[in-house]
C-alpha cells in the first residue's frame, strides 16, 4: 500500500467521524433544547415575574459558564495534567481527554449549550414581557420587549466577554474543575 492509499483511508475515516459527530450534535441539540424549553416554559408559566426573572438569569448564567469551559479547554495545555495523571490525581485523565477533544468540547459547550441557552433565554424573555404587559396594562409590548431584549443581550454578551478573558487566563483551573466534576460521572476512566 502506498502513501496515497493510507492518506485516502484516513480522510474517509475522518469524514465519517465528522459526519457521525455532526449527527450526534444535531440529536443532542434537539433533545436538550426540547427538554430545557419544556422545563423552562412549565416553570415560568406558573410563576410570578420575580421567579421568571431568576430562571432567566439562571439560563444566561448557564450559557456563560459553558462558554467559559469551552474556551478554557481550547486554551489549556495538557502537559500539567500528565504530571497529575502520573500521581493518579482525581480528574487528571478527564482533563487530558477534554483537552485532546477540545474541538468537540468547545462545539458542545459554546455551540450546543450556549446557543440553546440563548434561544431559551429569548423565549423566557417573551414570557416576562407578557407578564410586564399584563401587570402594567400597557397597550403595546414594543417598549417592554425592547428593554428586556436589550438587558438579556447586554448580560449575555457582557458575561461572555468577561468570561473569555477569565477562561484564557485561568484555563488550567477551569479545566481541572470541570474535569473533577466530570470524573464523578466516570468521564476519563479509560
């Protein structure tokens, strides 16, 4: 077998791997999105505006935290985790696995969870706008809608901007923490 045959085989295998990863991401996105949407809509439907606002802030926070994790994994160096793994420290193997799969971890954290949080926060914002319109008996939802949308956008973008800097500067600690949490669920045992 010459070099071109091996190269072609690797490209086909990588293409198949990418296709299955994309299919998995689409499926995960659908399942997570429908679950989060159902839970959020069920909760906010029967709550007052304060609790609906707290749920909205929680959704924004989840998006920011996962964005931080996704960036930290792509910025982290795996070398210090090898030293921890040699000492059999908790989470070290999980951290190495996260870093070696940084592209997929980043895609999941930033795109899947981050985008779902953005969409769900939008629908939760709409529920809050309805609460405001009904509570103040306004004739239009334009002004409350603009204000709530602007607040959500500012909190999301501002939080992610601060988080990016933190994720790059403290990538080791963030990855180590995330790996410790994941190792509780058996991630990185292999």
